[in-house]
C-alpha cells in the first residue's frame, strides 16, 4: 500500500491510496492517515487504485472520518471499485463517510 498527500484548492487535502487496504496496507497508512485527519478539516481520498478493502481498512477510514468530523470537518472517498463500494454500503460506512463517484463530487461533499 502506498499513500500520497496533496494540498488542493479550498483548503482540501487529497489523499491517494494505491494497493490493498488489508492488514498489511492498513498498517502502512494508519499513522499517516491519523496525522492527516488530526490536522485537516477537509479530506478527500482517491480510491481509484485500491484493489481490496478489508475490515481493518474500514477501521482506518472510520477513525479518520471521526477525527475530521469531531472538528466539524468532512471526509469523502471517491471512485471506489464495486467490491469496495459494496463493503462500505453493507457495513454502513457510507453513512459516516461520503462515498462519491469522482473527485469533483468529493470536493463538493467536503466543501
């Protein structure tokens, strides 16, 4: 799992994930995600290249969303594959985290 962070217009932080958000991948991104979500109020996460989402990965996302939300901010995930979207819907994560089809919709969701 790889993680990259980019500041974009509107005070939004874009996080790009590449790989599997499984036990190993979650271990790689947990600390960077905690730092990002602990210091930013508008976070979008590009899921285009996430090929697997395990329950431990959901934990990382929920923890980040709660940290952002506790300060009145928002976190959105965009462009998840069908399997990841299904997991988010069946676990109710999509009621905590905005799940959108593209970057523009994610930006709108957190703005």
